[in-house]
C-alpha cells in the first residue's frame, strides 16, 4: 500500500507537469557522507545521491517522517497493528504554482491527509538538502522550494513491515 500510494502521487505529478526536465523520486533517506562530511539524500536502497539540479523544471522526493501505531486488532492469538505513516513531500521548482500540483496530487490520492505546508525556500533547502547559503555561497534564486507534511492512514502491519524491513 505504501509504495503504491507513493507511485500514485508521483504519477499524478508527472502527468500534471508534462516536461522531460523533471525528477520525481520515491522514498529517500538522509545519510551522512564521510567524504563530504555532510548529510546527503540517498535514493531508496541504492547508492545514488539526490542532488539539486537547477536545469530541471521540477524535482521532488518523499522522506519518511515517522509513524504512529493507531489500532490493534486481535483475532484469537493473532494481533494486527494499523499505522499512520508520516511523510514529507519535498519539492523544488522553477514555478511557484507547482506547489499546487503537488497538493492536488496528494488530495486526489486515497488514504492521504495533509498535515501542513512549509514554503520558505531557504528553510526547506537548508533543512532537507543541507544547502548552506551565506555571503560566500548562494542557491539559484529562480528556485522555489516547499515541504508538504502528510500521512497515509491505516497502513496494515504487513505493508508497514515490507517497506520498513522490520523483522
């Protein structure tokens, strides 16, 4: 369910932004890169790093932000837990209106509830991409960054375990 939901959101975004110059990624993780002595974004289970590309019209990714065990159902000796899994959809775009594309994709997807939106570009770039803008280094001023906090409701225990590899 989790991966299907993320794929649905990404598909809606890709259809709404018909350009070959977009990068829409699934679930990513933050890792510490010893060579760069910095935190970087890694794409899923691969060694590929996600980096901002000012040549692209739009880039997005989903970052796991935690989960809440919501309900527990017991059937004899079997117990099933249902989770609400929280994510952050982080987007970087050259068009401010693309935040609406992302919001609409989330609204049109079943079991999604939007928890909040952050649209302070510098704050989003600093928090999620570790961009350190100062008097010596700047980010592309044409970029608009946003972070949409949302959660997927009612994720079954087996779906949760599959995505998060919990034994």
